[in-house]
């Protein structure tokens, strides 16, 4: 990549196209010409043609162009423009590049024969917006796959990279880099290919839809059969991200272009493991693209973000998206740190290197190994250039987690001559341990054990230690619990909608990887792996995408909202010790951590009842947010009139119930649709602390599939017991076979 100075780039968004059914390339060309004409009225036609680098012609109407700020301000005033916004960068939601197809996919996804009836998702096409794909990976083998579905309109964009190939499994791939280039300068030839040179895209796509691969492991750890959530699904890669620049890897204009083509190509599910700032939906490229996709029946699954443990950090907040947090699973890779005082501290690692059996070495705090020109604060973090090799050589070094990459701390330790590293969690990381393929014998330990080890090395006369070789341990308890990095609610754009919606495994997830990078993605790492362990909500998102793919195959007529409802209302809020889910500090977690709970694929296939929504419901939702009828008509591609009566967001038919400003009392309405056998459902309620909740009616009788029933939920602040912050409860409809559970989130004012 070559950097250069350039004008800022913007996305000019007009809403939706109103193409008829018999659309052709001529129609697309005419749209592009209309974009030239529009911008030409401000800049002149020749200048407009030079400025526009994307014309969105298929389902999303708009263009991306390099513009001076003054021109952008004038364009924003035009009545045809729904919104105009800077072509900003977004982050991949993985913890690999900052610090603060898992094997067997939850261990349960194929335990029921009904998934066999879905042929593990063979009729479903899962698209992935990410860094592309490594097509040679076994996870994308088309062995035993039938013909490509006739509805598929996509291509394998390999004109500039003939080594890239598609097949009956990986049925399509495209790349989008013009927005990245507009912000960062001209690019080298590696950008002109859907090939994944980063690893993130291969990992997420294989987690969602990777084929069955026996004997998968990372350096022998976690050995087993790898498979995605929908292992027989067809997959397509949409490369929208490049190497991070100031943390930003994926740019808005590229993201919108990918959404436009993915809808055109015919995907059923879109997995989007990226996100950005919390901004109004109308200037959020992922929210805009998702809305167009959902209006065409596509399920869009997004990651919640890795900005935890602070509140109000969750990203991808639109109610038409499924937003996924990250939690652990019942698999660990224990590597014990044994101290000279006989303390055994349980950490984790995937390092293929090991110390000599049972041989103890001197152990030292990195703060005590600082170089002469370095600060103790930098040294304890094992930052580059902060360590003195004379003090480190031949010793085990204890580094503190935070600020710099976890694996780079090990590299700095190794370069200084350390024989091993102990990575101690900082207080923000709590009990969250991520298994990394360190370049030297190493083990990451939790915060409490970190305090103990620093105390030992600081106050012992001759501290010594030993690090055991990692092993694979299954099952472990308690599991799951929330990852410290997983972003939390409340929703800062529309507090009436609970986000995240659900949580899924996102810690130490093993899935396919690129062979263009080592497992640490550091330039010094010359190792290559077919599978890698990565953590982040980027990894939890495709778990849910895979489950959505199976549900789409089982129930092709279900709306994206019905699929989200099935996933949410069947989720689990207890861990494998039958205790409530906790956060990374083993304190009680809340719906702001996990949404409706931890996903349960087998229960989601038979939810009993669903909370459904139509595309028009989302337009009504936008009316409630204050968007005018002209804007919404442009968004929908046809005339739309907002309802005359006031619209209450509290009555939006979401599977969770959130009242962010309860003043005295209120009543909200929900409607459920029967998607199971006939039966009578009775309600049970767990009241939020200080809030009394009642439901009317208390019983719902369904005689046939598709029948709908409405009910009212009344909430009242208990006299003398007004809560000072958000409180949480839930209501559950049960017919003795199904339990349809909705979280209740309330804040009294």
C-alpha cells in the first residue's frame, strides 16, 4: 500500500431502488449515469465521473465519491438525499490485534435428528463480510456437495488472481477495496483478490459454514472434527477489510457495496463480524445495508463489539440485526504455573514449545527487568524495547496484560532471552483467559492468580517456577461465562431495544485460517497453521449465523425476525453448574451482557411461539424515531405513510421487553405466533427488583400453526421500593413442552 494525500470521501445515500423484476445491466448503467448527472449538477459532469468510485445500482441507491467538505454540505441539502456521511473506517471484532468454527459448535448442534433433516443447511447460502477467504482450506471443500443452487447469481471474482478458485461449497467471492483506497492511498495487487491474507475472514466463514474436517487442531491441541454451524451450507465471501490503519480495517463505502451485491447474489444469511461507532442508523453503513438485506428476507447477524467491560459499549444496535455477545465454552487448554512455594496456578496456552520436564527456572517480574531508558510501567507490560536482556536471560518473565498484543509480549520476552512467560491478567480482564499460540513456553493466568504471582516474585528471596505443557480439557466448569471484552448494553441509540440479543462462544475458538500469516499475525511469526484459535465477538457472531442458516433451511418461509425470536426465546441463562450466568469476575451477569442468554441450537429448532416482525414494522419503527415520511419512502423504494396515531417503541414486537424510563406505571403489548403444535400456554413472571409485573391474559390457546395472540404486560414501581438503576426480570410462556422466555429490562425515573 502506498499512502497519499487526498480529499475526504463520502457516501451519498438515496434509499432503495424500485427496479422491476426484469432488471438488466442496462438498468444498472442508467442508475450510474443518473449518479453522474446528480453529482455533475454540483461539480460538473467530468469532475463527477472522476470523483465517484462506487455507484450502488442494485438494491441500495447511492454512490461514494471523493468530495470537498463544502460540496458535501451542499449535497446534504438536496431533497433527493436521505443522508450523506463520511466514508469512515470500522473495526474487526477480534481481540487478536489489541488487548484490552470452534470444534463441535457448542457440542450439541448435531445431537438432534431434525438437523439431519435440514441436511446441515445444504439449501442455505451464507455470505460473510470480512477479510475474504483462503479457498484452499479443507473447511471449504465441496466433497459430497450437490449442484450449486439455481437461485445463485454471484461470481468468483478471480480475474486478477487466477490462483483463487471457487467450487460447489465456496460458490462465490468478491472484493471491495475502493473505499479503503480512497482513505488510505493507492493499494498493491494483493487487494485485487478475495483471498484472505489476514485469517479473520477464513476463521469466521468456516465457523458459520465450514465443512466437516476430522483431525483439526492447533499444534495438536483441541483435536477433533471441525465443522461450522451449518456445515453443508454454501458459502460466499465478500472481502471488505484490509490491514488495520489506526485500528480501522473496513470502510463504509466498501461495506455498502458488498451488501448491495450480496442481496443481488442471493444469500440467505449474512454474517458481519465488524462494527464502528454508535451513530444514528441513517448514517451507519452496516445498519443501512442490513435494513435492505432484511427487507429482502436475509437474516443479518452482527457482532456486539469488544469494548467491554464498560457499560453502553455495544455496537450494531438496529432492531433488524441479530447482535451477538461473546462467552466461553466448556473447553480449556490448561497450562499450570508451578511456583517454588508449591502453589499451582491454572492458566491456558496453545504454545507448541515447552520447558524441560519439571525443571524450575528463576522467575522475575518484568518491572524488575526494565531497560535503563525504560519506565517500570512500560516494562511490566513487556513493551518493545523496555526489557534489559541481562536481567531477563534464562528466566521466566511475568508480564502484565493490557495495551499491547498478548503474543507480542511473549515475543519481547523471547527476544530478551526469557525461557518462558507468564501473562497475568489486569483487573479489567478478570477471569477471562484466552488461549494463544505463543512463540515461547507461556501461560496466561487470571487476575487473582496474577496478584499472587507478583507477590511471590516480589517478596521471595530466590523465586523459581515451572510452566507445564498445555493439554486439552473437556468439559470444564463453570461454563459458559461472559468474556470481559464483550461489549455491554444499554443501547445508546434506541434504549427501548435491548442489545446484545444473544451470546455465543467467542473465546479460544478453533476454526480455519489463512496460510499467508502465522497464528499470531505478527511479522516475526513464520509458523503456519490450517486452524487457529482466535477470540472476540467476531467469533461468536458466526456461531449464530450458522444456527440461523440451519433454521432457514428447516423453515424457509420464516422471516428474519422469526428466526431471531426462535434463537432468543430458547436461550439459556444458567451455566453448566445450574447457576445463573456470570461475567468474567464471577459476578452475576445481566441481559446487558448476554441479551436473552446463551444460544441453544437444539431448542431453537422448536421454539413453540415466535415474536414476528415485517419489513413495514421496521418502517414504523423509523417513524417512531422521528424520520419523516419522505425519508422513509425513499428508504423503502415506494410511497409510505406513517401511522397517524403516536407510535410507542415500547410496543415494538421485539422478543425482549425494555422500558428505559418507567414513570409510575406503564403497559406494553406483544403478539406471539404459534409455529408449533396446538396447545395452551401459561405465563410465569420473575419480577425485576422493585417492579411489579402482571400479564393479561395469563393463558393463550392456539388451535393451529400461524395463529397469533396478543397480550399486555403491565409494570408498576413498588411503593417505597423504587430501584435506583436498571433492574432485570423475565416472563415465560409455557405449554409444558416449550418455554418461550423474554427478558424484561426496566429503569425507573
